[in-house]
């Protein structure tokens, strides 16, 4: 934990590279979903509807949401109800933010643990059209949870170091 608190320049560069990789994956997933939607529309328009793009879009969108939730957590892009922030001191807001992040960590740990159990159970089931293991689809839960866990830890480090204060 002490190593996390004393993040140096190389760790910041590594985090920027990691964030860029996550953004590339997110853009790729969303672009693929969009292209599949266009493909499905044109295939129906020209009279030969395909069923596989619908299932592929659904599975890719699940991955997009789970990974995007982790990224949004780091970038502080989630919806926030902030009606008492202006009335409280900076130190009180820091404590509230810290408690909130610890609660998020607890939830994400549950998501990771039970997500891997769901993957194990669903790995024998195959999707109806693409015939791929549903374990690959449900793997988005623990992978997204791990990303959320990592980013929440980084948010806590920033909070402790005084880099992040909501007001």
C-alpha cells in the first residue's frame, strides 16, 4: 500500500498508457457494435436478414458497459448527486469520499468473486446463434470488476494524497 501512496513519474506514465489502452478497447467495442448495427439494417433492407449481428452486438455491448464503468469511475464521469457538497468542509468531504470509495471497493469485490463463479457455471452453455461459450460473455463481469477495483484504489490514493477533492 505504501508503494501505491508514493507513486512516481514512471507509475503515472504507466497509468496513462494503461488508460489509453482501455480507451482504445472501448472505442473498438463501440465502433464494432455500430458497424454491426449498420450491417443488420442493410441486410434487412436488402431482404436477407441476419440474426448473428444482433447477438454479437448484445455481447459486445455488455463488455463495453462493464469496461466503460471502470473507466468512468476513474475519470469521475458517473452521475453524482452533490447537494450537500457546498455545505461541508473540505476535510468532511474527503472523509465522505473515502467512505464512498471503500463501499465501492466492497461492492466490486463481491462483483469479482461472484462474477468468476458465474463464469464457471455458464462456461458450458453456448449462445443460441453464434455458438460461443457464454462464459466469454459473463467474463465481462469479473474483468470489469477488476478494472473498477484498480481504478477505485487509484482514486483512494489520489484522495489520500490530496489530489482529489469534490466540492
